[in-house]
C-alpha cells in the first residue's frame, strides 16, 4: 500500500474542520533574511508557541497573561528572528508593553493586535526597526508599522519617507482626529483605521498617485473606490457617489452618527464588514446592482430594522445581519432575503425536511449551521436535518452551507446550480449519493470532503476542475467517473481519497477512477498509484472527431475550424470527447499541427494496400 509521511502540522490540519482558521504567516512586506518555509518543528511553553527551523526561531503565538511582554532574544539557544502576524491575536491580557530583541527582522502586523499598547522598546542593536514619536517604523522609515494608541492623539502627519503602512497600524487609536497621508504612500490596507472613533478627516497630500480624498473621505486616485469614511464624522446621512464602483472592506465600520446611507448604483457588492457596528443606521435599501453582500456587512447595526432586498442579489455571506433588530425579529426556521435563503434561525425540529420555496436563487454561507459557539456564530450543521428539497432555478449554494449536517441523507441538486462554494457539504456523513448539476463547472475545495457515506460519483463533461480535497476522506467512495478527459485535478493524493491513516501517515484511494485513456484522470491515478479503468463506452478513435468511424478530410477540416475559432477567443464547438479525439499528437491542445497530421493520415489510408495502421502508429513511424 502506498504511504505518505504526514507532518504533525499537516495531520492537525486534516483533523480540524474546514471552518475559518488562523493562518501562520509573515507580513507581505517581510524583511526577514530567512525563508519562512522548509522543515521545522512546532514547540510551546507556558507563554509562547514557536517554530524551530534549525538555525532560527519564528514565534507564532503568545498565550501568556502578562501586560508587559518581552519577546525573548533566543529560544532553544537559537535567535528569534521573526514574529508572525497573528502572534498576539488571541491574547486575553491587554498588552501595554512590548520589547523587540536585536535579531528580529520581521514583526509583520503583530503589534496591531496589541490594542492597549503604550510602550515599545527596541533593542539598540536591532538594525531593522526604530521607535520615534509614538510610532514604530522600519529602520529606513519606509514602513509605518504601528502607531501606539495611547500616544496617537489629535492631528497626525505621516512622514513623507513612508511608502507602506502596515495593516492595522492605527487600530484603536481612539483619540486620533485627523491624519495626513503623504504623496509617497503606495498602499493603505482596508482595516488601517479600525476602532478610530474620533477620526474626522483623512487627508491625502497632492501628488499621491494611488490615493485622494474628498472632504476628508479617503478614495483611490481615480475616485472609483471609496476606501474609508472616517468614523468620527458628524454626518447623519451620506450618499455614496455613483462614480464609486467598489466600497472597500470596513469602509463605514462603527460610523455611529450615520442614520441613512444611499449605496452607489455602480457597485456590485457590499464588502466585508462595510457597515459593521453603525449603531444608528435604521434602514437600508439594497439596489438592484448589488450581486453579493459579504460576511458581517451589517453585523451589530443595533438600530437596523428595515431592509429592502433586491432579487438580483445572488449571494450573502455569513452573519451579515447578526446583532440587528431585523434578524432578532425573524421567526425560527428558514429566513429569506428576497429570493435568497439566508439562514435557518434556531434549531430545526427532529427529523426535519426543508422544502426551499420556489423562486429561490441562492443558499447562504453557513445557512444550515445552527450549532453556535460562545459568540453566537453558527459553527456546526443542524443535526435534525434529514432531507432538503431544492427548487428548479436555484443557482448558488454558499460556503459551508450544509457543513457538518451529519444526518442529511437526501438532497436534490437541480441542473441550474452553477456553483457549490468551498466545503458546501463537508462532513455530511450520511449522504450516500449526489447528482452533479450540468451547469456546474468546478468541484471546489472540500465540497464533499469527509462525506464518509458517499459511494459513487459521476462527474459529467461540464466539470472542468476538481479542487484540493474535493473528495478527501470519503470512506465509502468506491468509484468516481470523470467524463471530461481534460478535467484539471488538483495535484495531491488527498484530492480523491477514502483512506486517511494518521497513525501510519497514509493517504490512499482503494476505489476506482474511471475515465478516458490519455486523460488527466488517468495521469492523476497513475501518479498516485490509484486504480484506473477506461470502460468500453469511453473508447475514442484518435482523429475521428465526428464519430463517423473513419478518419478523413472532414475531421481535418473540423479541427482547422475549431482552432481558428479558439484562436480568436471563441468557443470552438468541440465537446471534451471531440477534443480528445482531435489531439492526435497528445500534447494537450488542438491546433493546426493536429489537422495536418489527420490529413497526412487520411492520405495514407486512401492509398495503403497493406493492413491499415492506427493514426498513433502512423505518426510514430513518421517521426
């Protein structure tokens, strides 16, 4: 049996669910001389968790209880060189003091999570960071890393040496009233001014090529992106200009004076946490141009009771309306936003069948996750759900919509469904069979991961992509048929597997993959030593694009026409099976070379007196 060594970190990632989790990462502008990759071990003590790379240490979590934190110079007698972004993310104690040792070359945005930070001490021997006038910079003063909340007050002018401001650099600077961005700044993160409740004006110096402001409201240079509306402005209403095509994440977060907002007629989405915590916002009209509303967009808008929905909105993220009077006033059971099933409120009765109403176009992220954590967020599927009836015309099923619905045994997927988002059915352990819609083009990441009762899967020709862990840990899966010979299969043995043996570090698939000879399915199976079969119905004669039983000039002409069309970005009209037949040189593409080869073979067949060779034999002999 084939085996693969699974590291402790990877094994842990397999055990936990696919719900949102923290990643261990360095800031995008990392200056560490060490690559954050390669072999390492993870260790911890009473205060820190770290990664040992053999010649240096990277810290990735502080779980102590001190308000004064000294990052150690060394751990395990190795220098501490980096601190990852999330190091202080889960700290309960209000960290007021941080010491940065000499060897640290990268602290990313770690200090942004220290919302009570009053003092930063940097070892004099550190050549990478400096502390000046209540702020931490990189030594060359090009990156503004963190403005200390207790020392950032009134009007602040960012030095004109700065071209990059680290995400969260001004977080929780509650006494900041205005800030001036110099012409040199090239990037401003969406969450830069979170929890800045007194901020009234964001001014951009003339000459900045990336950003501008209108009356202290931050836009991009072209003014078609609204980046940030200062939370401390006194306006009760605001009309987003119709020139605005994008309103960035957090743009109006905690704008407590706003009572009404008119959305742009050009924007297609309301982004992540855009209006989160706008306490006086009491009604919203979602215009017809809005296709998607991202997670937390209106979370904790404590006065929001009146919402006019658009039937054009196809997707809603998770917890969009959590903590609003509108949500609190909904009855238990399915809650709809226009023609969209937003979420199941409360827990379903025992042995529930949900019939989704006619005309529904989408099902929301985490829609059937009614098991809540301590924060009131759904994290697990409803255990009482056994059957779902979906209407014709449904187009979209959101991320983790049925995650962990362990007793769901039956659901119909109409052919109108064109997207199943990541992990839509992960851990639906009682689901034995699924119909794959003909409008679907991709099986996204972990869509059917850990569906341990799923027995057989038939993927039609319209499926062009199978993503990472799409069929991971499907213990009962005995066969998967891939009808598209060019289907792109994520290159990992756990994309399709039914054996996950953590103790012995083994990932395997004991079932059979069915597909065409010469297909990507065959290549995938052979690479990972999985069983592969090409049934009789999958036989393709190379060169015979029209299925006539002969290879002739008609086939060559069809290939030339196909190639001419795709060369001008048009659909060539060939089915995947026809493309496989047309690709006579086995290079994965169909072009004029294939047409020429077919013509040469046809000429040979027309004059041959001996036993006719196949086109593969003919081309091999010609070479």
